């Protein structure tokens, strides 16, 4: 997350736009990682839209969004 925050922080945009941009990119990144994990571990039992949604949604929400909020609190406090 530090690498992503440093990349977003260097962008020539206002500070009020950097925080939402970081949260969006962090959430998308962890959702993509969850999708890649689902592609690796899926079998006949896990090969449904429900499991794909769970593998994408939980990491995106908890690690991406909530983790990003905690990161912003720590870095920008």
C-alpha cells in the first residue's frame, strides 16, 4: 500500500482528490488479486459466479477499502 500511496501522492492533482483516488485504486487492486486467486484455486465446486464474487468482494472490501482507510489515517494524521 505504501508503494501505491507514494505513486498517487506524486500525481499533480489536488490533495482532496488523492485520497479517494488511492482508495479506489487500492480497492480495485485487491479485488483483482482476489479474482486471480479464484482463477488459481477454482475447481468444479468453486466454479460459480457466487464464489467468484466472494473471492473478489471480501479482499476488495476488507483489505482494499478498509485497509486503505486505515493506511490514510496512519500516513496523513
